[in-house]
């Protein structure tokens, strides 16, 4: 018995080989192109003469690849589905005829029309009064006679996409030249706009439509719930290094803007460096590539703090030249940090546009997973004609947009005003200096405060006796430990409350007190933080409010 194999889609002899640099047609295809059934697509529009009388160059395109891809979409529904799945759009085609044909094919594919062929395609074009724009029935019928099989469709699709991106690059570059000759914006806005346009071209190569059906987010949420169930209590984000904070927020997550605020001398930079150390030195997990913008301190001083904190070396003694006692530990810490993906930008006076441009480049290059900005109020405004409050509000909104765009957490340090000191009370979110929009944009707000006693009033508000960011004239233990309280003033996806910490001034690091003291603290009544009293947790941990 003779068997007839499941035949591939065959037409006339294969006419061209697009995998060679020349992209030339075979003799068979040239013979077929002379047949009445084949009509060449619309030629490129005439180009005006450039300066000096030389004709302007034609934009990059490959009509053979476009024809082969369209023919494959007509003959094989899988090719059409793959093209739509890769977000191929009509403008990817250079020829107006091909744009019209693919638009009709996309509508048929979206409508789940079975049996798409030349006849159904022509009918759809007639309904849209676009059959003549598409080249007529003869041209569409001739398309499918151009190829033997559809196996080369992925290569043709790649060529079509590459030519489209080249045209976009040329158009964007031309527009940039025109804007540079007659600038309407200041230089910084122009540079940011141009960089964003070129970045969009690169991002469009892999991005999908931002609008999605609820089914996909629901599936992701169910998957996350299953993972949380399988790994009870596990940290799902970037670890903070503090067990109690990690239990409450499960780490810092992509898209979050975390604000750490305090008065000068309370240890904002130190706790930020603790976050960086925890992100880099994770247990049984690779380090999280981190980028820090330090608008206040030079990178050399930050490196000194990182080394002293990691090696548990007294920073004051090292500044005085007494290094021998901890020299092996310092050398070991230096070796560890040299191999870590940590990047520091210590240029002062940057605008948020400059910060975003630098972050965008490094995120693409190094796959950054955490950004730290020290600190928010030192970011220069892009428009000096508006108030400082509006400038900070713009920077705050941009930081939140960066967190979502780059899909990573951003820790932004911020200053508090003097109200809590003048009124002798714990700090609140409303104490954030120079802008009320910071507390609105932030997903989490952490406030650093001194440890207060109900029966003892604070005598004065003197801090920072010229000793730097982390010094203040308050009593400390013989080991240089100062009690602090980390107030979770806001958390969109979890509880609020207070976490007692010890600030070891000589080591410039924060540490968690003994476990029992932390537990007792959360068993007591937590004071409200700039909000009405929160209801008790259903799990019986009554000291922690909830903010859902």
C-alpha cells in the first residue's frame, strides 16, 4: 500500500534565499515574478534630493522578507499566531500594501477565524474597503506562490523586525538632530528625552502590551500564595538584615519605594549601608546587584564605613591610626566587597533626570536589583522657577516611577524637620521635610527615633555636635551602643509598628537587640503613628497595627 506523506505546504519552486547577505532571488523566482499572477509591491516613495544634489538614501527594508512572512501567515495559521504573539504590528512592514495585508490578517487572527487563506483575506479586505490599497486580488493570490514551505518564517520575521528598528533608529536620530538645532527645552530635558526614546526602541524589542487580562495577574498571585505556603516565613524580597523587619515586610520587593527618614545624626546612612550589606551577603543565595547614589558623602568614606561595619572595626580608632588589632578582618572584608556587584555614584548636585538616566543604563547592563539614594532632599530640581516643595515632589514621583519601570526596590533616604524635637514627641510622616508627596508616593516609610521613656522628658534638641551624620550628644553604653527605635509608619501590604534596634556608633551599624526584648516590645501596645489607633492583629500580636 502506498502512503502519501503529510505534505508540507508547497507551491512553486523556492525562489529566494534570505539567509545570504545578498538576499537575492533565485532564477525560478525571477521567472515566476514575470508571470501575470505576480505584481511587485508598491515601490519606495521618491525621496527628495539631499544637500549637494545627491539623492537621499532609502530607509532600510526587505520586501522579499515581508512577502515571505505574509505568505507564511496566509498558508500556516501557526505562523500568524506566533507573529501576533511576538507583538508584530502592521508598521513593522515597510510597504503600505504589506501593512494593509498584515492588519487584515491580525484582525482575522484576533477573531479566531478558522481557515484563513487568500479568499477569506480578500473578503476581509473588501469589507474594510482596503483591497486596492493591499495591491488587489492578483497581488494577494500571487503572494502564496512565492514560497515552497513556511519553515523559514522565523528568519523572515527576524529580518522584518530588524529593518523596522533600524528605521525607528534613523527617525529618532533625525528628530534628535532637528531638536538640537532648534531646542525648545533645556539641555537636560533634551538629553533625557532622547535617551528615553532610544531606550524605548530597545525595550520594545522584548516588551508586550502593558494592558493585560485579569487572568494573568490572578495566576501570578495564586503562584505566589503557593510559594508562600510552601516556604512559610521565607523572605520573598531583598532581605533587610533585620529579622523582625523581614518578618513584617518579607523583604523589599520590586516596584517598591521605601523611604527611610530621620533627623541628622540618627544613622540614616548607616542603616542604608546595613541594607546593602544584607542584600550582598545573602545566605545560600547569590548577591543582589546594588547601585547607590550618594549625594552627600564621597565613595571613599562609604567604603570605609562598609569595611568597618563588616569587619567590626572601631571607626574612630582607625581614623586615629590604630588598625593592627582588626587588620586581618579588614583585609578579609575588603576582599569580600571587591567581588560584590556594588556600584556607587557619589556625584553631588544631580537632578532626578541624571539619576534616572544613569540607573537605566546600569540596570540594563548589570541587572541591578536594589537602588539606594542618599538622600532625597539633596536632589537638584529640573525647573528652578518652581518652589522647592514642587521640585522634591517631582523627584519623589520620579523615584516611584523608576521603581516600577525597572522592577526593583528603591530605598530613598530623607530628612525630617524639627517639629518632633520642638514638640518633644516621636516623628511622624507629616514631619518629612519640604514635601508632603513623599509619604503619598512611598510604599513603606521607616522613621528612626531615639528610645523614649514615658516618665523622662527629653532635655533639649541638640544634635550633631560637628561629628558627622551618625553622632549626637546622648548617653551610650560603654560599648558605644545607642538604643534606637525603627518606626514602620506606613506599609501598604503589611502591618505598622515599632522595632527596637541598637545603633553601634563605633561600627556604624544597626543590630537587633536580644530576641526576647524584641518579642516583648511587640507584645506591648504600639503607639499610633500619625493615624487613628489600629485594630489588634487577629494572630494575637496586639501591639502591631495593620494598614491594608
